């Protein structure tokens, strides 16, 4: 079943209300190192970044 325009609108509305986007600038070589590390762990880059942030917050 195709994704309807109203479903798209509802999803965007929910995301805007629920999430805050946080841009992150990395040098290409740093991103490649991070990406390779994540592939070894079997995790998406976004997941690892969030895990590390929350781990840091818990430790403080």
C-alpha cells in the first residue's frame, strides 16, 4: 500500500512535535572512521552517537 499524502503529513507533524534535530558537523575522514567502527559493531551511526551521549549523561 502506498504512503499517502495525509500519512506523510501526520508523520511529519508527529516528528516535529516529538523530536529535536541536532546537526553534527564532522570532517569526512572522521565520519569515515566512525562509520567503519559502527559497521564493525553492527550499529547505525545515529544509534551509536545516541548511546554514547546517554552514557555520558548517566555518568554525570
